């Protein structure tokens, strides 16, 4: 029988069932939404980490390749600095250059001076001068070969004194000053 009381109980029951269903659906949607957010964040993080891994792997490959190049030249660079108390190797090469270019030379080396250059080992500089009589073609060949020396050197300047009217195209007196960088011996 339909009475007002039964009708209100029926509406109340249905409203309560509807509220329970809506609550359940909202809880399920909230849970599923948080799971989707968590998964999308994890996927996003994985993509970012993958991109970083690829970038780091490429960087490590570049560093490894550069290390192999430098590793072989590290000893060569260290050998480019002769000990300041034994520059005989450098002097022998200067002599061989002079002989190769048929030049009579006279060189003079000053006392080593500790340099302010920062390096893995202390560096000193030795100022030197070299005098010889030469024409411009021989001078050009000499300096091209001097430039290829396996030592750290610098030419600070040179003077040429021509002895005839053709100037330095003929045999002229040449003096050049240079700096040899060496391992400082203390």
C-alpha cells in the first residue's frame, strides 16, 4: 500500500542507494584518476631519464674518444718540456738544423727563470739567442723546420744586418732571441 510514509521510505531508500552509488563512483573515479596521474608521471619520468641517459651516453663516448686522443699525446706534451738543467736535446736539434741548412751558428743560453705559468709541474723559461750568417731562402727553410720542433719555444724577435746593397736576399748577419720553456729543476 502506498502511504505517505512508505513513499518517503522508498524515496529515502532510493536516495540512499543513489548516494552510495555516487559516492562509490566518485571514490572509483578519484582512485582511477590518481592511478592515471601516477602512471603518466612515471612514464614522463622514464622518458626524461631515457633522454638524459642517451645524452650522457653520447657525452661519455665523446669524452672517451677525447681521452684516447689526449692519452697518447700526454707523454708527448710532457716530453716537450726538457729539464732546465739538461737542455742538451734542444741544443743538439739546433745543431742538426744548422748542419742541415749549412749554417754556422753561435748560440747563447741564459740562466733558467722560474715561470709563473700554472702547470702540473713547475715550468721555467730559458732565454736564448742564436747568431748566424744566412740568406733569406735558407732563413725561411731554417725557421720552417724550427717551427716543427717538438719543444715549447717562442721567438721573441730577430735582427738582420745586410752586408751589401741587395740586402737580406744575399748573405746577412741574423740574430734571433727566443724563449725555451722547460721543466724547472729545484
